[in-house]
C-alpha cells in the first residue's frame, strides 16, 4: 500500500514538472510572438514615415530625427479612435 502512494506521488510530481515545462514554453512563445508583432509594426510604421519624406534614403538617422521633431512641433496629431 505504501508503494502505491509513493508511485502516485511520483506520478503527480512528474505531471507537475511537465506542466511547468509546458508553461515555460508557452511564455517563451508568447514573448516571441510579441517581439515579431512589434518588429512588424515598427517596419510598417517606418515605411509609412519614409513614404512622406522626400529622398528618405539619402538622409541619415539624425536628419530624419530633426525632420520629425520639426514636423511634430508644428502640427497636432489627431488619431481617429475608430481606426486604432
């Protein structure tokens, strides 16, 4: 009888380890998915911004940064809540 209880305990401990590993894998996958979504969003938004900047490929990052600062100082940006 003591043997079956020990076996049950071992079985439950194995299940706990499996579930902990499964949880770790799911967390890692979720983080990877979030990184991919962020990367995609950054690329899309960068492409959008570049489409409004003439000769964007000829500008360095500091020049683009300066240009964007000037643009945002002049105008207030309104975001339509329906599209967000």
